[in-house]
C-alpha cells in the first residue's frame, strides 16, 4: 500500500543519495527516459552501488528498467541481485513484454535463488490499454501505472489540464486494478510549479478511483500524500462506524446517525482505518 | 593560549572568552572627525592622491554596497599600482570576486594587511594561499563598526562610492545611474576616517534626504561610472529550487511556527543563502494563512522582504544593504523601508540595536561542529569563501538562532569533530535543521522541552554526525598548514580563531 511514488533519475547522485529523505512512500529509480543513452551504464552502476552499499535506502524501492527491446534491459534487470528492489517497473508494457520479462526474471531468480520479483506495469500505449485486463491478471503484476504522456503521443493528441483525453485510459486502469485487487497508480503531473493544478489533478484521479500517484519532483509529494490519504473527517467517521459495529454484533445492517450501515460501508471504514494506520495519520 | 572555543590564539592577542564579555568592558569611542575646510570637488582619483598625500603605509577603506558591480575599488587599485605605493592596509567592508585588481597588489606587496567582514573570489584565493605579506583580520559587520569607532581600526582615507552627491558634499545611494540603496556599512568610515572622499558619477544641486552628511566629506570625485547596479544582485540572493533545500526550509518554517515565534509583532532576519530565502517564502505563507503581522525584517534586504512589506506583513524593513534592485527601488520609494548603519545594526556597544530586537534569525553554515560552533569563513580545504558578515552579530543578539543546512553537501558531511574555522561560537546557536533531522543545542533546555512531544525528527547533533558518516563514510581529515595568515575577530574585538594557509596541493 502506498500513496506516492517519486521518480529519481538514475544518473543524479545527489537525488539518489537523498532518496530516503523525501516524504514519498516509494522511490522509482529510473534508468529509462530520464537517463541519456550515453549515461545508461553509469546510471546502472550508480544505482547498483547505492543499493549495495547504502545504509539509508528508502523503505519502498521501484526500478524502472529500459524496455525489453533495448540492449540495456537485461543488464538493468540484474540489479534485482541487490535484493533491495521491491518492484520492477516495466515500461511500454504489453503482454509480449510481460512474457519476456517473466522469462528473464525467472532465469535470474533461479540462478541466484531470489524470491519472486514483483512488477508494476507501465501502461502507456493504446495497445496496452486494450490489453489491460490481461496485464492485470499476470501473476507478477501488483500494480499498474498509467503513463499518459507516451499514451497521448501514441494517440497523437495533446495533454490538457482537465485530462478528458485520458479519462478512458484512467478508467481502464482503475477497473482492471480494482477487479484484480492490485494498486492503480496515476500518471505524473508534469507541471512542477503549479500546486493548485496538481491538487486538482490528484483529486480528479482519486475521485475516479486511483489509489496512488506518481510524481516527477519532490515538491509534488506533500499534496499527493495529502489527497491520497484519508482525511481527518473520514478517519473519525470510520472509527465511529467500527465502534458501532461492536455494539451491533449479529445485525446485518443497523443505523448510525440516521444512515444505514451494512457490509460495504463497514468494509469502506476498515480500509480507511487500515490506510490511516499504515500512513501514521 | 587556547580560548573558550578551544582555539589557539597567540599570546599578544585577547582571546575570545564569552559572547557577553563586552558587557563588562567599557565602550571606547574616539572623536568623530572634524572637517577643517570646505568640501572640494575633484575630477580624478589621481588628484585625490595628490591633494591628500596618499602614500605607502596608509589604511584605505571602502564599502561594498555595489557588491560585484563596484568600479571604485578597482580604479583606486589602478592608481596604487601606477604609483607603486607599498605596505598599504586595506579595509573594505567586504571583498567580492570582481575586485580583481587587488590580487596583483597583494602579490606584489602593495597591499600587505586587510580588514574585512566577508571575502570571496580570486582575492580570497591568493590570501588563502599565503600571498598576503601581513595578516587578514575578518570582522563581523557590527564588530567592524565597533573597531572603527574605538580606533582599533584607524582609517586614513575612506574612498566611498556614492551614487549621487550634492554640491554641499551630501550623498545618497537611493537613486542615480549607479543606485545601490542604503549605504549602511559606510557610516562608520564616513564619521571616523581621517579623510573622506566620495566617489560619484552624479552630482546634483541639492539632496533633500541624504545618507552621507557633507559635514564629514573632505572631497568629492566625479568620474564617468562608479559601478553597475546590476552587479549588486548576487547569486546567493535567489530562492533555492533544490528539493533538499526546500525541504529544510519548509521544516524550518514549521519549527518556527510550532515554537510560536511567528506571531504578531515578531521580527526576523535570514541569511542570504538560497535556502534561507526559501524560509522567507514559507514564513510569509504562514503569516498570510494566520493573519499575522510582524514588526520588522532586517539585514540585507531582498525582493521577498519588499513584497512582504508591500503586503503589509511587516511594519518596517531595516536595511543595511540592498541585495537586489527591487530592494533599491523600495528603499527609495517606501517610507517604511528604513536604512540603518552597521553600528545601529549590530555593534555590541550600541544601545537597542536592531540585532538585539530580533525574535529569530535563520542562518547558514559551511561547517558546524559537535559543540555547534559554525564556520562560514573557510571551505573544507581551508580556503576563504566568506566570513561572518552579520552572522555572529545576530546569532548572539537574537532571541532564537536557527542554522539550516544540508547534512551532506557534495558528499562532504556538514558536521565535523572540529570546524576548520570558528566564525560563530556554538553557545549562540540554538537549533540545527537538516534534511535528516533537527538537533537542539543542549544548552537550550527550554527548546528541547517544547519540541520533545512534537512530530519533528529531533535527534542529537552526534546522531546527525553519525548519520552523515553512514552515507559518506568517515572523510579523511584535511590538514591545513600551520602558517597563520590572519585572524577571525569576534564582534567585541577579542580573537575567536586563527586563519591558516590552505593546503594548495589538496585542492
């Protein structure tokens, strides 16, 4: 469970060194788009050294590798040998790519006796949006991150602040994830300085059903965490609901403050408290 | 002998004992200058050298309000070079990277001793490498004013850049083609130097509101251009975009808010570092959100403070130097944007200084040690990179002193067993805020008690020290030479540390 993932370029030593001090729930060390083609090897070495020797690693680590059809992919994947990576983020995910990833992972896992590697699928093409329910069912996939910039390039459309152009894709991600009990992660907002816009974007995604959001700058984390956390009002309500459940044992439904409380409401309250506990709110 | 911050000080100098020692020492004041003749108007700096018989062994002073845009010190250096004057004592209030003409004069023995409050750039480099024949004394801003008025720093000739001068010899920095705003650091020079020469590029009939009183001015030199106003804008006066800097600044503002010091009538000052300036932004946000109005902000003034004055968030700004052109403009136009002299700002012997009225200050550090002693004078290799400026003045006088800095800077830990140079004694530092935790000086039991139950990541300074070493490993100790090139003078005139020749081979 997480609310925010922060992308940190794999070739930025100062950001990497401070990865654990940003308030993101997880860090995505990026070897793909933010790293120049001539810097790929250096970035991989830097991440490898950091993960192998670092005493101050973030509590949740994601590694975005290069796509399967690049010369860098297999070397990137080898970083799982550090045993510090919680998820591989696979760019340009589709079913073929997932199958290749699975084979490569299996080989390394068997060779080095590693636990099964979990995967976050980066869905950023029309094809992968269409395949999304199959992707979500993959045994390694534990979450799907929507990559709206590449998706819009694929569709040859412009991104807008309102985001109507990605409503369909967002909804597909949310329904595929929710129905398979994995986490849906919203696309990053590329406007770093406009905090109002970021908040609106977060609220929009959350209200559609997204459970987390990725970010490209540490200054975005505070708002993302705030929006994707249960509010004080929600926590207060959930505690009251769960307290009333104990007073109404054996009743399928009962009334609280004039409103009916039944199983879906109780489950909702439990999820809120679970999140509040997890994020120490 | 060893002083109270455990530093070696030669026997012939008075060692620093405590920041309050000045209270038991009587203030020494020499007479202000008495001008005998009318102010004369000259056409060149050379004429002034002839008229006042400026010769070898004299002490010449300058102010630094034009910062990197100052042409006056450069032009005076050219005349000294042409006349090959020797063994001069220079006392500019600060030395900036653009003062390049000083380098040759130092290397050739024309300038052999220096008093200044801040130094950076090529002059700092050549002095650090041991090329100044005599010594460099690093003062604080308040300490320099004290040294001049007491006669400890005896100035023969003050060359004072002055954007506009009138026919009576009165001067102002408020307007003119080289406007730099307030001229606060030059007031002591004006009142106590043997001879005062204003160097200007604009002469008018009359100035209604002047900063330099013509009664102290012996001569005015009109030249084509005294400086470039754009040069007063310093890179260190811009707000940080660094995420770590922003995190520290935010945390700092939250600590200040939690401690309840951002309240109606409060006063504040921040350093000129990028992160300190981000603190200003966050404090402003808190003031707006809570409807708080402060009494004043002070120090070097930037556009951020000007904006806050215009938003009616402060009653006044007390400005000893303008850090950007918005501040210059505001100083000229806004009656609530007030100038102050260095003495009114931080002279320990002056009554009711602005520094003593500060609720809190937020300062930077190049290094800090386990006793909270701060170095803002030398880098980790011993090279001069700055100096106190007002650091030690306001750290002592303010009710609350917060130091902010990244714990690791370019793979170098901030916290040392011993800082290379003590600029500000640890007893005057209350809280250190880094991205990896907050350490309160154990002497501030009251603050520890108030912060104990907060959500802030409170740790000891030793824990921060260990944390940094976990990231970087334990760095090899940099050995500077044992050759003393100068001293750090505390604001009361005692000596808090020696400056040593940097180890050139290690750079």
